[in-house]
C-alpha cells in the first residue's frame, strides 16, 4: 500500500496528540537535571505536548504559567494545587534576599540556580582575601560552600552556570559578569 492511500490516522498510528493531564506514578520529573519523581502531568506550552513534573517543578510551573494553571484547575482532573509542594527551594529570584550573612560574613546574591538553590558570594573581599561562594535554600541553610582565590571567582561562576544551570541572574551580578569581572 502506498503512503498516499493511508488516512492521517493510519500514518500517525493513533489518535491526534492531546495533552494528558493529571497525577502520574513511576515517572521521572521531565525538567532538566531534576532527578525527583514526577507527581503530575501538565500541558506544556512550548511544544504543544505535556510533561510530568515533580512537586517543586510543579510550583515553578504554576508561577511561570498561571493561565495554563487556571485552565488545568478548571478541568475534571484532580486539582493540581494539592500536588504542588514547594519544599525548601526558591521558585523565583524575587524570593531570594539580595544580601545574607553566613558565619558573620556578608554575602551578596549572584543567581538562582535551576535546582532552586541560590548562589551567593562574599560581599567584602580585601585584596589578598579568598572569595567564598555558598548555595542556600529558602531557610538560608547552606547547601554547598567553596572558597577560591579572588582571581578564580569568575571561573567558579562560569562553572556554576555550565554545570548547575542558572535559572535567573541577579541583575548586578550579571552586569559584572559581562563587564567588570573580565578585567580581573
Ligand atoms: Zn523536578
């Protein structure tokens, strides 16, 4: 049978693709580097498909796509709100303080990572002092910490960007990254 004899349903082998929305079991979260279990499948705006997300990525999705979220809530499927549990991670940069203190050191915000932890660096660095970087959760508990010579600070930020993934830069840190930092 030649291809032209087939109806479109035969070519696709199934019903037209429609987003499948609702709770899921035994599926990995479909978001980037995330290794948590997915809890709910949502309509995915970019590709016209769907994606299963973990509790925290569900929260971020709700924050980013309020219109789709409202549409999902109007459906027959179980209320997605009950599956969106944020835990101790940040959803957006707005929630991250611009400055914090860690062990009495003043630290300033650099970025919010794809993983929902925020990256900070030492705010007061003397000429010979090392620069400290920390990642913190929403309780401001330190998750990771590293100290490097001042000249290496830029490469730490670049490593973080490439390996952890940056969700949102602090505007000033971003400006420094593209301007002042390159001179060091
Ligand atoms: Zn996830």
